[in-house]
C-alpha cells in the first residue's frame, strides 16, 4: 500500500470517528465516563483528520482545517452562551442554534437508561432513587419514589394533591423542593 493510500484510509477513519460523535452522541450520554469518551473520540478524530490532511496536501491545509474547526466550535459555544444570557439573534441564526441544540446537544432524562424507564401507559416514568441530573441547561436533584413519581414514599399513601402532566409538571430543571 502506498503512503497516499494509507493517508486516505486514515482520513476516512477520522471522518468515521467524527461521524460517530456527531450522529450517535446518545451513545455517550449515560454517565460522566461516556462524556469523556465522547470528548476523547471527537478530539482524536479532529487531530487525526488534520494531521492526515497535512500529510496529503500541505501543512497549511492541516493548520487551516484545525483553525477552522476550533473557530467554529468556539463560535458555537459563544453563541449558545450569549443565548442563555438573553441575547437575541436574527431568525436564521436562531433556527440554526435551535437545530444544533435540540438534535445534537440536548439531553433528556427519559432517554438516560440510568434515570428513566419506558412505561406502556404513560410513556415514561423515572427510576426510583435519589440522583442528580446534569444537562447543558441545568443541574438538579431528584428524589423518585417506587412508582416513578418525583416525590417521597409517604406521599403514595395519602396524597393531598395529584398533578398529571409532562416535563413541566414533573419539575424539569428545578430542584426537588421547588417542584
């Protein structure tokens, strides 16, 4: 195999690694270790693709590619921070940020196999226990009883008030005592 063929295979492999981190990010959202594996794979894919481009073409291409990706990543991160702080943008930029966030960054408690579980009647409930849930938007504490409700065990016997609803009713993003 020639050097050029080897470099093309390495470039395709780096694109494959980046595609996994981009299109299958849900594989890495089940815990802190998954997040570190995700970061390691994404960084490895970027470095490998930049180094391979540098060997295939020239060092200028390698540095141009790395700088382009870093500027893009820093730019997206900055736009997300500005949005969280109340800054508004033109509609096209807002739509783009919404797409990136909703389909590639947002983490849902129901899809975390350590926190949520499927239920035939109500679609999902939470798994019993106490835990903290981290998301890009917030970090909050959860106390879930044996029926999957965000409440203590005593409330199952003689509840004063019962609410039925969606994530807002559950108290998505607020602390246990504020729900």
